[in-house]
């Protein structure tokens, strides 16, 4: 598989996980234990956020959706370029 395709698909997957985590956090606002889930890699020195801020989660959802669309555009461009190169060679 082409490196650009692999990178775009990995970015789409990461954006999807970020969107899922933010949506789950918003859904858990009514729960008694409001611990914030995250799709980011954990750091030993970093203390996880305990309280869910709805504004931060909405911004995270928007950011994840922009990243998703950007990676889709990269994937589309790479596929179009590959298709054009195959048309030239045949």
C-alpha cells in the first residue's frame, strides 16, 4: 500500500476515535461519575482531566470532523493521482 494512502487512512481512523471519545464524554455528562475519556496517547506525568467541559468536547468534535475531511481529501487526491498515472501508462 502506498505511504500516502496509509497515512490518510490512519488519520481518518484517529479522527474517528477522537470524535467517538468526545461524543461519549458528552453522553456521559448526566452520569454520576464524570470521568473524561480520551483518544490521545497517555503520558505518565500528565494528570487526566476529571471534569467534563461540554464546550471543550464540542470543539474537540469540530476539530476531529475537520481532520476527518482533510484526510478524506488527501485520500481522494492520492487516488485520483494514481488513477491518472495508470491512465497515462496504459
